[in-house]
């Protein structure tokens, strides 16, 4: 039996209409400073939104609205004098802009360059002899020159790794991770294990233990917090990234590494980064791997944006560039932790940023207590690499032996 003409038309309209066929839409709703969090939530509910989470640092809530009501809800909220910002809470892949793999030929050439560079570094810095567990990048930033005391190794400092999580079991990280937070699922805040590998690799460059095996990080006595904002594919929403930043800042942490990036910014993300800096959190971020403009959050002025160098002190071809770049650090064929055990090499500004985050931990341990002081200490220890423009390297490469 064929459907009636009117019913058939309605079924066709339902099938063809994206607003009716698609799932709920997520929005970030920020209210003006004088509006309480409770009133902001109530305002969003009355517009038809279901509260997903609160973002207190920017006086905002994340809501889900059925697709067929999204336009009406947006108009109703926009008309309210109490609402300051309405953004779609996009989900993107944050690792595509911050990780890269060089061609095989570049890997071969880098190996010879590494051997030559390490020999030169060892000859120039006899007070900080190389040991077998130091990857070339850790040697290049001369981290061992600071390791003469526990404070010089980052003792007493904790770093938030805002990423895919951290392995709890890898021997180079076991016992270093004090806890964490899963921003992807508010119902499972303690499920911060690394199911992708990116966060564990980053964590190893920051503070893998100094035990004569595997690899060692720039600040081997610093401790870590795993802030999981990305899933096994590297995907995450803007609100999950903001929630991760808020978690780190609200717990009084002073340093966070963000080896992730988006091609486009977000007003809500920018406000969250600014609020975190005001709370005392120094965010070190990957500049990006497009070879073009610096990605976000690295492009925000409150962050420390890190570009990537190769073993010959050149800029990696993939490294993003622009006036926002603050420093350059090793980012090609960086050896660090594999979440499933053992070690692996990766390339990208994702790998460069944790070198600087580790050095920031050393600066903090030495007494640089504020974001401005940490930035100043790193700047004092940096020197430009010959032949590279400021837009490519910022103030240059940091030498841990020159930290004040």
C-alpha cells in the first residue's frame, strides 16, 4: 500500500532536512561578568538547551540543543543583554596541525647530523657530559647543565600535559604521574589513560626519569598531571580543551604543555587562555605544522609558542611561522616514550614544545614564580640560531645552562 501523498511529502521533508535529520547542536554560551553562573545556566535552559558542563573561568556553559530548535535558541540568547558570547562548540582533530612525519631520506640525513651535533655539543660543554639515555634534543638544549641539584632537575614542580592522556605503566613515567582529569567525559573524570600515544611521548620529553635506561626528560624530577582532552584519534571539542585548561589552572599548577593546535581560533578558547595566565598558569604550545600561520592556542599572546628545529639547527620545513613564535626547540626525529612500552621517534612542533615546557619547569624550580618571570628566564637563556628569521625562531634556542 502506497503512503498518502501528504504523508509521503512529510517523510521526504524529514529525510531531506539537515536540521531535522541531524543530531543535537552544542553551543558555548558565555554570560556577562555580572551574571551569576546559576542565572547563566537557567538562561540557557529557558532557551531550550540541556547543560553539558560549566566553564567557570569564562562564565560560560556548554549546552546541547536539538537541531530543529538551534536557530530559535541562538536568536533568543543573542537577544538577551545578559549573554556576551555564543559559539558553536566544534569538535576537530587537534593533532593534525601539531604532529608531522618527515620523509625517510630526512631521517637518514638527520642521523648523521645528530652524531656531528652531539660531538660538537659534548666538546663545547664538558661540564655536562652526555649519557646514553639523553635524546639529541635534550642534549641540544643542554638540559644536563642544570642537573647538578634536585632543584636543577625540576624537583617540586608539576606540569600539566593537556593532550591524549599519559601512560601509567611505562617504566620511564611510572610514579611520575600524580593524577589527572578526563575532560572528554564528565562522568568519568579519572579515565585519563593514554589511548593514542601522543601525550605519553610529550610527557617523556618533559620529565622522563633519569635512571640510565630509555630516555630522560628535560626536567627529570618534575611531576606530571595527565589532562586528557583528546580521544584515541586526536579529536576533541573546544569545550573539552577549555575544561582541561581550567582544571590545570584551578589546581594551582604553574606550567602546562599543549602540543595541539587548531587552524582557527575561538573567542571562548582565547578567553580561557587569558584567564589561565591571570591565574598563574604558563602555557607552552606547539606553533603548528602547516609551514604557514601559527595555530591556536599558540597564536594567543599569553602562550609561549614553540617552533621546531632539526638536528642541523635549521628550521623544520613543516614548522609554522609568524610573529607569534617565541622560541625554537628540537622537533625532528625526537625519541621518547611509546605508550605501549619501549620508545619511538616522532616529529612535529608537538615534540618541540615539551622541550620548552621542561625548561620552564627548571626555571620555575629556580625561582621564576609567575608566567612573566618564567618567560623572562627563558628569554635570558635563549640565543638566535644563525640564518633564521625571528618569525621562524622567535628569540631562538634556549640553553638550560644559562637559566638564571
